């Protein structure tokens, strides 16, 4: 088991202690693709997976989801969340055991999802059909001071519903002078670099677990592809994700470090529960 950098009371204390009204923002890696963004007293969660629901679901199957990293937080302890984004319907990005307690503790919380997934989402989290805020690629919304724009994601293809709306999204989040890109699960697709380069991204959060047919799950960017994409879109910093959660579907972040360093691309590799601050981008 990969030990957390910090968890539970220690992690919560760090989050509260860091909540100051300055011009910088903070990120905490919560495992898999889950990140907590803190800026000027507001908190946005991206693709949180804070349970063992998949480990339990697949325990007696031929595809066991054996957890690699410690669980860092009980979602019921997070009573200060303003916005949550979900990039798609896979459970490690849309987890009922995480989202239902979050909604109970944060009744004013807004949940941003792909519009194509509305009915599925509402059913999974046991909410009214109009509870989530749906976006399609090219659409945007402002919530709690965060300007959230949806862009396509290909997991492993650009999949749309019968109305032509994307089922997989990434989100470009702008707040103050900062811009962050959370890709969700994706591989490279035609036009991706051009879409992202326009946004002058300060921090890109990208998966590195790659794709292997033997896993029998949809794949993602690998270490080289993630580092190269960050470089090509001009990201000030790239932070890897989607590894060290399940033994059958992971990657070695050391490979990503080598690739990013070879491209002279700034990067940060976090331990689960660890904080990163935008202060490191100030030159």
C-alpha cells in the first residue's frame, strides 16, 4: 500500500490552514484523477473518488480493482465544497459513495457534468434530473468565481450521444489570472493541441496510465504523450494523475519525470494527499 503524504485530520488541517485570501491557488491530489482546488476561500473538486466502491464491486470478478494508495479523506468531512466537476460516467470519476455524502454536507454545492450524461448522473447520485449543471464541448459557465469551459475528451474516442453531445469532457478552469486544465480521461485526438493552446494554460493535469488491451478498459495518455501534450500547448506546469490507484491499471511516474525533463517541460509529481501551490509558478 502506497502511504499517503498526509490524510484525514492532518490533510483537513492543511486545507484549512492554507485557506488564505492571497493571489495564489493550491491543489491537493486526492488519488486517481481527483484534485481539490482552493482559491480565495472557494473550493472546487475535480473527479473525486474517495471510497472503495470499485474495490468492493469487482472483488470477486476476474478484474479485481485492488487499491494501491491509502484513502486520504472521508467525503463526509468535506463541508466546504462549492463546485464539483465530473468528466464522465466511469465510477472513479463519478462515484456515488463520494458524491452523495458531499451533496449532503454541501447543499449549495454545484455539480458540473457532461450534458449528455444527465440522466445517468441523476440516477447514480439519487438526485432530481435537473440537479446537475450540464455542459457540452464549447460551452461554459461561471460558478463560485470559477469560469469553467468544456472541451472534448477522447476515452478512447470522441463519443457522442444521439443529440451529438460529448460523453467525455475535459474542463478549462479560469479564476483570477490563472487557468487550469483538467483533461479527464483522454487520449490525443485531432485538433486537441489547437483547442488547448488558445487558453494559455498555467497548470495541466493529465493522465499517464496509457492504454493496454489486456486491461480491458478504455485507455489514456501515456507518460510520453502527456509530457509532449503539455509542452505543445505551452502549459506552465504539468501534474500527472491516474496512477497508483488500482494495480491492474497504473503507471510509473518516474517514466513521466524522464519524459518531461527531456522536453524541458516543468512538472510536479505529488504524493497522494500532498499540496502544490501556484507560488512555484511566480518567476
